[in-house]
């Protein structure tokens, strides 16, 4: 019997600094859509996953030459259910830089993280990477697998991101999905 409380403690331990550091790195790499070029941020996300998640398998899945998706997977101690964390790498365009009251390339002000894509959704991606890192450190305590899918074509509702992954990558779907896309801190959606 494995200790579920052990896993819960590892996941809920304070990983705030890790999430902020990961998010700042992701925010610092522009990925506006339109243009739809996610090659650089996908490469960074793959590097961050490899550096922070022990034993992770990371794959890049180009939907087009410019739209690159990322799929990362870790396995527990035995076969079981699959949970999928999902996010998107692209952001809305920056707009007029002069209209920003904070640095759109990322900064922490008053204990809050700001920047292009901080809430939608590079902060959510950072939280998903931190959750995968915590689970990887406790893999003897859980069965199944955890997959992180990062789509490169969400803001335009294009076919080369999540749809592409669901059509092309068998382990991009699972028994449950968690999408860390904030949209609003006042909204929690279940589907």
C-alpha cells in the first residue's frame, strides 16, 4: 500500500518560487498568435521539463514548421490511469508596449506575477511543470502516468495544437485532464 498523504504533501509543499522562476522564463520568450511561431517557447518548455522533472520523456510535435507542440510524460511505479495536464504556449499579441504599466516580458510586483501570458497561460504551464516535478519525485507512491500537453495553436483556435495532438499522439488523451488556464481568478470550470 502506498501513502497517498505522502504524495499529497509533496505536491502541496511550497513550490511558489519554482513556479515563479519557470513562469518568468516562459513569459520572457515571445509567442504571439498571430504570428503563431512557438518554436522558441516550445524548445524552452522542453528544456525546463528535462531540467526539473526527473525521468521525464519529452517530445516535440510540430503541427507546422512554426507551430510546435510539446508532450511530456512520466510514469508511476505501475500501470494505471492517465491524467493529462494541458496548456497552450501561444499568447495574444503584445499590443502597444507603451500601454503596459508593468514589464510585459515579466516581473513580480507586490507579490503578483505580471507579463504577456502570465495568466493565459504561461503561469499555468509553470504550475503544471512543478506538479509533474513533485509527482516524479514520488513516483513509487502512485500508479499510472501523467502527461503534459502544450499546444502551440490555441489563441487562433487553429487545428495545429490540441486537435493535432489528440489526432496524432495516443497518450495526449487520458482519464482526466487539468487545464491551468486562469482566464479569471474568479472562475473555476469543470467539464
